[in-house]
C-alpha cells in the first residue's frame, strides 16, 4: 500500500509542477502593480481556505471531501488561462492558495519542493507589494494561515 501511496504522491507532484510552471509564467508576465494586487488576493485566499474544515479541498464541492486532493488547483489553473484578466488573476490566487495548503506539512517528500516553490512565489509577491515583512510574518504565524 505504501508503494501505491508514493506513486500517487509522485504523480500529483508532477502534475502540480507542470501547472506551477505555467502559473509562474503567467505571474512573470503581469505588471508590477498587478502582481502586488495578486499578492494581496493570494494571501486573502489562503486565509479563507484556512478557515475551512479541509483547507486543501478549498474550492472543491462538499460531496467530494474524501478525495486525496480537491478540484481547487484544477479550477484555479483553468481560470488562470482565461482571456479575462480579472478571472485569470483570481484563478492564480486560487491555485496558489490550494497548492499552499495541499503541500503544507506533506509527509511525502515528492511534494515538498512544490511547497517551497509556492512559498518563494508568495514571498516575491509580498516583496513587490511593499508590505512590511513584519506584518506578513505576523499574518503567517496567526491562525489565518494555519
């Protein structure tokens, strides 16, 4: 059973990595002001997801709550490809929030690099927004990002 679990985790890590590359390209194509706005949106989405019973299933229908991962990253990824800039921005924020919670504290070593990449992007977005590091650090330690 452990072999099957590892294979599923490796497959999921590969899928997240593929999606992350596209999300990162979308973020780098954004102007600085839009990236700053995206940073605020992503932190808000992370906070909203953390208030859910299962944060990694944020954006997933309630009847699918017993799946290993939800539809949030897929929905966010599809929205990020939209021609509508506002929909794309919200899709990126959703993808970052769900990927953050899905990979946070993961026991699978194959998912840990994805978590570090998501943290790096969130840190870059925070730095662009010009928000003081102390307030973001306090927010990350609070229950909002738990």
